[in-house]
C-alpha cells in the first residue's frame, strides 16, 4: 500500500454541554427561564416518543426474561395499542409516565440530566441522553411480530399456546442422529454457498418424486437458512424498486415486509370465508403492465386452504399471458389432507417462470434448524443466489447433511405424518365446534381458521386478549395478515401442531369458560 499507513479519525471529543455557561459568567433571568422552558419541552417530547416506542420496551423486557419459541411460518406486525393485554399496557404506561413526567416540570438543574453525557464537576459522567429507536423508513410500519407478542403474553398468563406454529414435540430420531454424525465427522466449516452437494441432490430427488420435474441440483437448487430466507433472496434478487407484486390476503407477514425492503408495490387479493376461494375476475383485473410477480402459498397459511387445480391453472394463464413471474411458497406441501398437493411449477409452461420455496421445519418438526431451499430455472436462480450470497452466504453445514437424510425418508414417514396431523386436526376442530366457534374447513397446513363472533367481541384483537387472560389459551388474531385489518377482524387462527394432551387441555378450557352472547 503506497502513501504510508492509512489514518483514521480518533474517537469523537465530548465537550461539556455548550448550553452551560463557563464558571463566573453572568446569566440573565430571562435566558435562564428560556432554558428551563426548553428543557421542559424536551422532556415532554421524550415522554411522547417513549410512549410511542413502548412496544419495543415491552418486547425487550420480556425477551430478557423468557425464551420465545422459534418463529414459525406465519407472522405479522401488530400495533401496540391492540397487541398487548390492557393491564400490561396500563402498568407500563403508568410506570413510564411516573419516571418521565417529573422531568417535564423539573428546574433547570434537574433537567440537565437530559443532556448528552459529559464529565461532571467531580469527574463522573452524567446520564446519557435517552434516544428514540431508529429504523429505516421502509420498515417503520412493521412492528414486533404478532407471534412474539402472543408468546410473551402466553408466558405471562400461563396460557396454552395454540398460536405460534411450532410443534411442542421433537423431530424424528434418524434426522437428529444424522446431524450428530455430521458434527462428529467434522462437517463444521462453511458449506458451499448454494448448498452442500448431498442436500442439493436430495432436494432434486424429492422434487422429482413430488412434481414429476427433473432438475439440475447444481444449477437450479439454492439452499437457504429457512424458507423465510428463500423468500427474501427471491424477492431481493428478482424484484426491482417500483415493481408490482400481487399477494393473496391473508398472507405470511414476511412477504409484505420483504417486498417493502425491495421497494416493491404490493397489491392484495382477499380470500374470504367460508372456502377462501380465489376471486378469479378480481385477480385478473389486478394484473397490470407493472406487475412483476404473483406470490402464492399453498397449502395456505393461515386459512388452511389448498389452491384448486382450476385456480392454479387460471393463475398460470395470467402469468404466461402477461409475462409475470410466480413465487410459490410450498412449505406445507406434506400436510395436505383433502387432496394431493399440486406444485405450481408442474403446471405446463410454468417451470421457466416459477421459483418454488420449501423447508425442512414443518415436515420434520425441526423449525429451529432453519433449513430451506429455492428451486428455479438457471436464469432465475442467478438472481436468487446473488441475493443469498449477501444475506447469509451459507447455511449450517451439519444440519444440511441431516436434511439430506430427512428428505430421503421412506414414503411411510410422510404417510404417517399426514395421518397423525389429520387426527390432531379432528381433535381440535371437534373441540372448537363444541366450544361454540364457527369453524372453517382446513384442507392443509396445521392451522384452523374460525369465526369468533358468537362470543360478542368487536374484533379479533379483543377476543384474543380475552382468550389469553380469562380462558388461558393463545390464538392468533389474523387481522394482522391483511392490508386492510377490517377484513380479518371476525377471524381467529388456531394451530394443532401440539401433542394430544395439550390440545385436549386447551379445548377443555375453552368449553368451560367461553360463553356465547
């Protein structure tokens, strides 16, 4: 390197508060009064900002005292005013006001504590200024995920968690043993960026079995850190600012947030009960010259809907006629109860414009491993891999080896999985009906959507708060999965990926404590 060593600026020099006059200087009464007024105004602004950011403080406090289960597929932000229990909100608001309000009326000497840290006369540092949380404008609208908030309330109230979609039982031993062996065999360094060869091959083999499509594991499979990263890599790698992407509401919250990070414009087509059918003509009218992609999730979280062949073919025709890409989130493909899953890429003429995303967690009850993948033709895989390279670069090496073993499981494993979850679904659905809910059909996933209106609540947030505090059961308010929350205010989502004893206990609580109005 020429020109001598590089020079770097040193640490910033912290000067004493410039508003504080030097010793011996004269201060007019008018100037002192103005400073006192300014400090009071600053304190009031701090109070307002702190209350606006109370949601973040609540989450921080809870997360430092309790472990929250891994984020499951299916999340959405929620405004503080509707997310937390009323009592918890009131106590935190009161505590915050008690701490901050005196500063708004304190004399100048007390208000000085709000200034930036500076050496005190005795050499001790003054308290640092409390600053508002900072976040990029493109993410300002997205709060803490509803799953984190509801899980925190479950811990606080000792409630049974039928909200977040993570199993409370472990994955199969043969997969865990494969991970242990991989670790012992020294497979602990960075993997190849787009996946270890054995997993890429296993993904291709499974895709051939499931869809009938033969793909090149080295050119058309990208291993990611869970399906959520596959979604992010797909969107960030293939969507430009200003592109239009069509979603089906209700939707997994990661879709909208990631599209926002990409600078895309989101359109939503609402699926409505009881069958959550795709409004075909509404969808057709939504496609424009700016539409870059349509994103589907089948089987569908949170409704449990499976897209029919007619719906898939209609969407495929729209994509082909308008040169639109198709992003298919198929993480629940092995949890299809009423009919066989149809992969969108298998529709004639669709593979060359489709990215198919999937993961290990839902099928093998290993949500914390975060192993996912994206399948796409080479010309789309290029963009996916470019984004993936700068997101996580590579995914856990030993877990990839174990995932390869999992995907090569015999057919009997997948048959037993479907049979077991079918029994759990029946247990929960029967219990929800007995408790008084209107239960909508669930053809896939491990979720059930219900109508809570028989119990007399104005919206899903109020009902879910009551359900946690008074009944001791956690559900998810689906209004957070819509661009227009009003579309989901009468609905509630339950999960049945729990052991039978947990499901029975939750059902018993609801039957005993819920009353129709």
